[in-house]
C-alpha cells in the first residue's frame, strides 16, 4: 500500500470520527433541549462549539488576530514613542531604560482562546434573541481585542520605564490581571447581569420597578 493511500485512509478515518462525534453531540443537545435541561444544554452546547471551533479556526485566525491586536496596540506606541509596533509581523520593539527588547504577539497573545470561548457560550445563551447575540458577539469580540491591546500596552509601559527586568512581572502577573479583570467585567455585563434582570422569583421580577 502506498504512502498516499495510507494518508488518505488516515484522513478518512479522522473524518468519520469527527462526523461521529458531531452526530453524538447534536443528539445530546437534542435530548437536553427536549427534556428542558437548559443549564446542561448551555454547558454542553458551549463546550462542544468551543472545541470544534478551536480545532477548525485556530490555525486560520491566530495570525490575523495577532495582527489586529498589534494594530490597536501600535496607536499608544505612536503617540507616546515608548515602543514601536510592527503589526504586519506581530512584533513589538521596546527601547527600555536598561536595553532593548522585542515581543512577539503569538498564539497566547492573540486572544483566540478567549474570543472563541466567549462566542461559543454566547451562541447558547438564550436570554438574548438571535439578533441580539450577533450584536453582542461583535461588540464582545472587539472588547476582548481592545482588552488584549490594553494588556500589551501595560506590559510595554512597565518594561519601558522599569527595564527588561520587569518582563516577567509585567507579562506573567500584571498583564494577565489587567486582561482577566476586563474579561470578568465583560462576562458580568453579558451573561450575569441580564440573567439576574430577567429572572423571576414567584411574583417578583427584577426588571419590574414596581
């Protein structure tokens, strides 16, 4: 058997496996919807959508997202002169007080995981209508991109004034705290607050001013 035939057989096997998993996932979603287990429908639907979109879209979207984040980040660099961003290559150059440093906006910094997770959960969040989910999805994606750019700006600023020795503290701790703090605020306003407002307890309704 030739190498091409083996490769084709392997691809066919993977295709059959993916289709099988997709059918099982859709069947589980159908059962959860019929039995009105809304919470589990939301969890299973969001998790499945995230896994599939991550496998299919990550190789395609990671580099473009990194460039978009770099483009937003470059605005502050151009205004302040603290660093230079080459968004076409996803690279940031910082001439700090203790030497120069280059940062590469890679897979982790692109925000692809956070964006796909957000959109996957939003797709099954039935508090919104379909049109509202589309609008919130667009706005939420922009918020995540800008939040990521803010995180990079904080990292660059700390390195510029504190030197390359600040890289670990800026990138691993402060930058992540800034980004996840903004992400928590986004999740609160998109998922938690609307759920509380529309929730009814007996005759009491949160969005009823009376």
